[in-house]
């Protein structure tokens, strides 16, 4: 009797399954791209995929199996604002990503790692700019298909603030320094105010354009209305690449001059165990509050004190003590020893930093001083043979550096003498 009951249940179940299958055959789920997509556009957006996928059916099959889940772009319009990349590198985050946000309208979406500190800081910046971050790229693309005029038309591909800089542009005379400076300074003001920190007070940008700004005995110009004296010194350590090998010696020199000095370990601070704090740009910026002078090698973490318009000593392998340092300024009237690098951008001196620091230092109002160093050749060779692309492309780009202590001391003593660096009481 029990066997008969089980058989009846099995027959009923199988009948239901067969019925559903028959209905499915009569009304199959339509396999197709979203309405704003085409198979040829999908392949065009991913050239590597196009090398192995050759037909419409194969492209559709790949999109349904993999592309949709991975958030791949199958649209025929390249909506830049729907595939923004939040950088962990602060140099890109505080410059390129800021310009991205300013140019992108009400809606944006991300590509890249959504668990990184850069992503969290980007979300904070997006909120300040009043942008809505949608969960998927499809939502973003659908919005701009319905509202095409809301998407910036002049953007083609990735904007890349770095590649559009005067020093990195194939035609620097097309570079709009006024747009870049206004956008980045506006973001600087918003971000610092939101963190409860005082933003810098700049000279009027229109006045800067037509005046020859006087340079001091270090070939510097002053873009701020007032720059208070530095209260302390922070020495920044980083690893594993481009280490400052004698950070402790710099601390000792600093203390010998009766200055308040401390060490900031960038790797420790930005480690996963401290991610809750380093995810918040206010918390990161407040590591450099109190108007300190910051000493370190040229690395991404140095963009935070630069963003704060602080005095910064950059340890660099490019320094030539016999040449004046390139100090850029906004302007269209040149003075002695100056050239017009681009419209409204004046250059005076020799480039003694990586090319990005001079320009962004000028935009953010930071006072940059190059510090002479000795390159550790063996570390340069090691990283040259590593998988890190930036290390492979340039000799000694990732090499460790030993700062010239006499050069550090001389510059500290000069600032103390001028009343720009206060000794501890």
C-alpha cells in the first residue's frame, strides 16, 4: 500500500515537471541583449574578447553567461561616467577622480575594487559633489540613455587628469589650467570644510593671471594670501618601494634643532587592520593637521599634505643644487627666467620633482622644496626586474633613497630663521 502511494506521488511530480517543460517550450525566455546594447558594440568595447568571439550568438552567450554578472559594458555609447575607477593612489584620487566627479553629472557608477580605501573616499567625494552612485553600471547607462544631455559630451574614454596636464600633453597649448585649478580648489575647499579643517585662502585667480608674482630667495612664489608658520615636522616612512632609508636620522636632525618632530608610518596606517580609519578621507587628512612641515620621498601618500597646502620637503633623485627649482604659477605675464608653459601657466626654473608634483603643488597651494638624495642602486635593480610596471618602465623609479642630511638641516634652519618654522617651547 505504501509503495502504491509513493508511486502516485512520483507520477504526479513528474507530470507537473513535464507540463512546465512543455509550457517553457511554447513560451521560451527570450535571449537578448538589453535594449541599449548590440552584440557588435559589446565586442568593440572588449577587443580581447573580439579576438575569440566572432558571431552574434557567441557574443550573446558570453554576455548572458559572464558579461552581465561581471558588469561589462555592452552599450554602443561610451558613457564614461558609468565606468569610473576609484584610485587607491592618492595622487590620482585627489586630482583625476575629483575632475571626474566634477565633469560627471547626477549619476555615476564604478568599475574596479569596491572594497578599497579609494572607493570609500570616492563615495565621500561623490556625496559632496551631489552625485548619486548607483549599484550597477546598467542602471547608470539606462539613466544616460534616457537623459543623454546630462552626460558630458566632451569626454571620450577616460579623462585622465594626469595625461591632460601641461607637462604630459602632446599639445600643452590646449591645456586649460584655469578649469583644472578652479575644479580642484573648489573640491579642496569643500572637502576640508566638511572635515572641520580650515581651507587655504588663495590670491584671486584672475589677479594671478595678470601679475608677475614675486619669487623669494628659494625661487618660490606665494599663491596664498597668508601662510602661517609650520608648528612641527612630520617625517613620512613608506615601503616596500622607494623607501626613505635614513628617516630616523632626519628625526634626530629635527630634534637637534629643537623642533617638535614625529614619524608617520604610511604602510602601518594604510594597512588592512586600520582600514576603518584610512577609508575616511577626513581621518587621513587629520594625520597632517596643525600645519606641520612634512618630509618624505615622492609617493602617493605625500599628496595628502600637498592637498592641505602644507610646506613639504620632497626627497628626490632629480635635485640639482646648482639649478633653480621649477616653481609653477597661474599667469599669462612672464617675469625674468620664466616661460609660458601653457595658456595661463607660467614656469620658472628646472624640473626637480616628478612632473606631477610641481603642477599639483601649485594648484593646491603647497610650498614644495626638493631635498637632495643618494639612490640605492641595488634596490633599483631589484625592482626593475619585478612585476611592478612603474618600476620596470623607469630606471631607479622605485629605488630606495637616502636624504642628504646637510641639505635637510640647511633648509630647516632657513625656515626657522625666516620665522616660517617654529621651534618647540
